[in-house]
C-alpha cells in the first residue's frame, strides 16, 4: 500500500476503521491536502466510501445532504459489517449544515446504522461554530495545518532555505523554478481564493477593503509587534480596534495570518495587549513582498524576518489541537520572541538570525519574572534551525 503523504493520515485511517462512535472532522486552510488525504485513506483499501463536495457552483442545501447520505447508507448496507464512510467536502458552505448532519446522524444512531462520517472544511472557525452549536459530544476534530519542513523536504526535496522562502504549500511547490509563475499562483489561487471564498463569502465583513489591507499589513510586518493604534495609522478607513481584532481572528481562522498575544499572568492583560503579527505560511509573506528567492537571500533584514516568521509559523502550526498556546513577551524594552505555554509549563524562545543584537536581556528579564521550564536559543550558537524545524512545539515543554 502507498505511504501517506502526511503522517496524520495514519491517525485518520485508524479512526475511520474504529466502530462507529464519532463524526470525524478534518479542518484546515486551503490547499494543505485535506481532500487528498481523505482519498488516500479510502484508496488504501477496505473502506467503502462515498465522496461528495459542496465546493461546486451548483446550489447546495439540506436536501443535497440528505441525497448524499442516502447514497452512503445504501453502500453501508451493501458492505455489511464493515459499513461505509460518507465524506462531505467543504461542508461549511452549506446553509444550516450542522442541523441536518445532527438529525441524520442521530437517525442512524437510533436505527443501528453503520455509516461513518468524515467532514472536510477549509474555514475552521465556521466548522467549529457549527460543531459547537449542534454537534456537541458527537465529533472529533483533526486539525490539518500547513505543511512542515520535513514534509516538504520528503515530498519535494526542499532544503531549509527554500522552505523558509517558499513555505509549506504543496500545490505551489512544483512552480518554484519559475518564480514569476509561483508568485502569481500564490496570489491568485491561494491568497485571493482564501479571502474571497473562505472569509468574505462565508461571514459578514462590513469593510472588505480594510480586511484585505490588514492582510497585506500583517505580511509586511510579520514578526513585529504592532499596536492596534499604529495599525489604524497605517490603514485607511481603519474603523476601530475592535474591528481590526475581529478581522485578525477571521484571517487566523482561514490559516493566513494571526496576531499573537503578549504572554501575561493575567488573562485580561493578555487580551488587551498589542499583537505580534505573524504569517502562518511564509509563502504568503514572500509572495506579497514581490522579491525573488535570490533577492531575499541577499537582504539580511528581509531574510531575518522570514526566518523568524518561519519559526513562529512552525510553533503555531505544530501546536494546533494540542492545547499549547504561542505568544510573545515584552516589557520596558525587554522582549522574548516566542513564549510556548501549557498551563503552568513555560518555554521561552529567542531566534538569532544575524539581524539583531547578540545579547538577550529579554530572556534574562523573563526568566526573573516567570521562571520558564526551558530557555531556548534558536539559530546562531543555539539549537540549529534544521533541528528546530524537526521538533513540534510540545517538544520544548518536555
């Protein structure tokens, strides 16, 4: 049998082979391989499946869900004891999808049906809203993130520098030798599609131009702490800080950019802090910069920001679904690049890229104030970048 492209496929296959217990939900950004992974699981055999996508232009409604469900029910009966799997792709685009799924799932539960369900979605916050509103206690969420360095290395032969610049989009990987074409693909097929179809089309956004400008600003300032007031100064028609914070949450939910919170012992102070802007895939930052790989590599300032952004993206993506929080810390001129926390466990990480001073007064001040379990230097004479990108965020809390 062929090997999985992504190791998380083994977890998905194991869950779908279990007796019918929970709805499985695979959620993540566009173009990270959700459909491919589901098809791989089915192709490995012995899983009778019916696949249907709501991402097609024809009108979809609750009747469509019922029709697909009936097809899958028939296959489950024909398969006997092994049952069948119904895979619904881009399910968040269907109106009131969670209510329909709940009713049909409960019907099968009451009748003893052996139909398993796998939902795929590229707008995780919309998926989560539907799950929490109607399907509480009935589902297991499997977050699928942007591709990691080792995955891009194994699948496409990326070295570390190319991963830092071109990021973790598998669909764009074959285009990196034609950089102008790569830039167009990322902008048109990934950025524009995510904004127009996963954010603006599926949730209320009163100021769509502002949301687009905020995304550009987050790419330009990735790795930097920027107060909401400074953002308002950079943006036209910026509205208020509440609007900007909401739009950052929407962009984070689409797997594009995030605003990392300042670590603080008091949760209220944390929420009120200035965010550290952070791309979740450095391809977004590189494509928006308009610079080639060679140009970026020759620019110490830009390359340093790309490296630090790649570190942040790796921490956030590898922490997804683990209960681990990623933030930063700053106080009176002292700063720590990233703080990884889980309950009372803390790890402080500083990234050395060659563009910043060698002394680390922020780490010393943070150690005095919070006594982290580990104090980690990444790059320079610290943990080599190759090793860092091979470890999940959880590793640094051990």
